[in-house]
C-alpha cells in the first residue's frame, strides 16, 4: 500500500511531531484519493512540471493535485497550534513503497 510521508521544512515541534505527521499525511492522502489519482503518477508529474515551469502556479492536472495534497498536509500539520504558520512540510511517497516497488513487490 502506498502512503505519504511528511518532510518537515521548518518548525518541527520538540514533542508530538509524530501525531502532527500522521494528521498531515492523512490529509494529503485524502486529497489524492478523492481525486482518484495514482500517488506515484502525481508526484512524478509534479517533478516533471517543476522542471518545465520552475513555478507551481503554472502546474495543471496531476501536478496540481499533488500541490493541493501538499497544501492540505501543510495546513493539517499545525492544526491546533497557537501559530499555524510556524511550520511547513513537503510530501513524498513513503520510502518503503518505493523500495518494494523497485523489487516488484509494490
């Protein structure tokens, strides 16, 4: 099963980070699942369009969905925090999925 992992860009708390990551990961997965897009295809298209445009504003299709999933994760990451802009994240497909897929197990 594919899952989304969270990479902290800024503002990681001293305690409770795992709970924040789980909430953010679930938010990103909800967006991707609701759109019915394959996670790996959306991430790959995001990177392809990043190389083409170097700007998320011009992204469309699967890449746009990946951006929306990341934004949902970013918002969920700091839910309930006193300062909801105190942290940021990026999203990635879980390393375990990528390793299993490379071996033909995913």
